[in-house]
């Protein structure tokens, strides 16, 4: 093996994915806690501009990146496994150029059509001031559509080399830079210069570009000490690498399906952004109430449910290089094992988190955001908790499908899910009110999960019987955890809705009781022993020491 290959640490798939998830979790946790002070600075009435801008931004970002981040990772992993370092470096150069150009074009597009998009998302009841403020938010955010794809070119490259710790660290730096700038600049313009609160929103979307610049600077410095061995290996390589034309075709063969998958993956939020306010007002809701509810669902609830969803992001990133190599080596047994380990691990960690969020929706929301609109928010967060579990598994299924060259089928399944979302949105909104916007997304995700896993099973012989049994045991452990919550309430230990300080330590007691019950009952059922091949005690000790215990694979 080459010098670059010898120096590269080989992590197990689960360890690498959990490392990636841990970094993303930290970045999401940073993002979670900024919402409270940011809402106080910008005002609840202005949050709809912030949330709506990011829903369009996320879709446009996927389009301009053309699915290349995952494609870069898959292609780099493929050629690194073959010790073809000349082609690995060409992938890096080519992808950076493509993403820079496409990001610039999408930045121009978003700014150019910002007015039409603003009028469309706010509906007929919007005032000219609302439309102008939304348009300005879009224009400022458009800069990030150029900078973030450049950042993606670095991330995809090092993800393909299995540098998942670096991938996670860049996420944390980007998020820290964004949140620090968001709050600092927001307080500066509102409290020091006494400008209108909408300027806090403008500074918040500008902070996305600042965070991206900080992460790019991190990778630039990382490059200086880590790209050298690969350059030397490429110079020492005697065989010819893949030519640029062939490599471009290979990247887009991977990338375009990822692009389409990403578009449909974000379609749920896009449908909500486009139709929630118009449909709600048509069904009799006041315009201002509809604006507030949309911001609750797509900002406050989304921030809370993003905590379990980090598993989906982490495992979607981690699964690409490992499954690519298993597929290239025609190692069917290893591939089957990766699929089952992935699902088992995500369910063991994600299901109890989502269940606890459902059971304690009201006190959690009160603690984070106060008592305003608490009745609406409780129901929204409960339904969002169910959606969180689905949207944790959905991107993993899509990533598996793409990596296993089932791209056509994956796109069809995502399109079917999109049709289900569109077809059920209005009827469910009419039947159940604002919750219909969330439940239609749940149905969309469930369809994608079922179809994807069924196809993987048929194609590669993956058997899910053991996973389903473990999921049943995990759910029983969650019910036991909920029993602990019920006992606390029965003895009068309810979470206060008068003091958030009091609610904090009371909710902490619930969290500790829930974790103890869950880990105790799951240990009795041998779940951590069978999933991680370690005891709960060793698992917790390993997590606290910053590593995941268990067997490592090379």
C-alpha cells in the first residue's frame, strides 16, 4: 500500500459514523440554543422571514451542489481503495471548479428571482413591507450559495478518505462561527445602533456566509499538513490516472441522482413553505396566526427534532465510503452487515430520544422557548417527534440506495413520497388543522423507508427480522421509560410552567430517570451487547472517553 494509504487510520463503520454524528450533534446543539436569544432579538413576528428563506436556500443549495458532495466522497473512496492517488487529486481539483461555478450561478439566480419567491411564499395577505423584507433576506442569504458549495468540495474529499472526525470538526466550526456572528451582529444592530428588529434577521442570514468562510479557513490550514502524503503518493505513482472527461462523467453519474434525491428529500419543507400560510388562511386561520405557526413548526420544532436527526446526517455521511468499498470488493456479507448495523444503531439511540420528546413535548418546549403559544406548540412538537424518527432514517435509506447503485429506484421512491406529501397535504390540513402539514410529511417518509429497504433486501439479500425484533424491544424499553415519567407525575413531581429555571432542573430529573430506566431495561434485553458487542457500562465509559468501544475492522 502507498504511503498515503499506510498512514490513513481505518475506523469501523459504526465508530466512524458515530464520530461524525457526535460532531454534527455538537453543531446542532449550538444551533438549538441560539434560537431563544435570537427570537428575543429579532421578535417572533420576524421569524417567518428567517425560516422561509432557509427552506428555499436548502433546496437551491442542493441544486447548485449537483449532488457532488456525496459523489466526491464515493469516487474518492473508490480510487483511494485502488491506490490511484493521481485520480483522487484530479477529483479534488475538478469538483472544486464545478462547485465554485455552479454556486456563483445559483447565487445570481436566487437574488434575481427573490421578489417573485417572496410574493409566492407569503401569499395574498402579505403586505408590501413583508414582501420587501423577505426579498432582502433572500438577497443577503444568496451569498452563502456561493461559499457553501466551495466548503462542500473540501468536505466531500476528506469524507471519501474516511476523515470523518475532520468532517465533524468542520461542522462545529461552521456552526459556531454562524451562531456567534448571528447573535453578536444581531445585538449590535438592534441594541447598539437601535435599528429595526428585521435587521437581526438580515445579520442572521449573513452569518451563514461567515460560518462557511471560517470552515473553509479550517480546511485550508488542515490541507497544509495532510495533503502532502497524498501528493507524494501521486508523484510516485507510475500508472496513468483516469482522464478528466471520464472522471467528469463518473462524478455526474453519481451526483445527478444525489441532486434529484436531495431535492425530493427537501420537498416536505418546501411544500410547507409554499402552501402552509395560503391553505391555513383559506381554511379560516388568521394570517398572523398562520405565520406564527409556520415559524413554530419550521424553526422551533425543527431545531428540537434536529437532535435525533444528526444520526441520519452522520450515518448518511459515514455510509458512503464504507459501502462503496464493500461494493467494489463484491463483499456481500460485509455490505449486509453494514446495513443492519446502521439501522440497529440508529434505532437504539434515536427511537428513545424521539419518544422522550413526544412524551415531554410541553415541558421541553416551555423550557426552550417559554409559554407563548404553548398549546399549539405542544401538539406541533409531538407530531414533529414522530416525523423526526422518520426523517432520521429516510436520508440513510436514500444514501444506501445511491451508494449501492440503485439510483433510478431511489429517485422513483422519493418522487412517490413527494406525490404522497402533495396529495395528503390539503386533506390532512382540512381534517386535522396545522398538524396535517406534519402528518403528511410522516406518510411521505414512511413510504420512502419501506420501498427503499424492501429494494435493498431484494437486491442484496438483507434480512431485517433481527432488526425488527430489536426495534420491538427498544419500543418496550421506551414504554418502561414513559412509565417512569408517569410515576414522577403521579407523585406530584410535574415540570413547572411558571419558572424556566425551575423547569430546567425538574426536566433534568426526568431525563436522568428516563436514561437510567432505558439503559437498565435495554441491558436486561441484551440490546447493547448484541448491537455494539459491549455492555452498557463499557458503552457509556467509551462515549465519555470520546471513543466507541467494540471491534474494529480494517
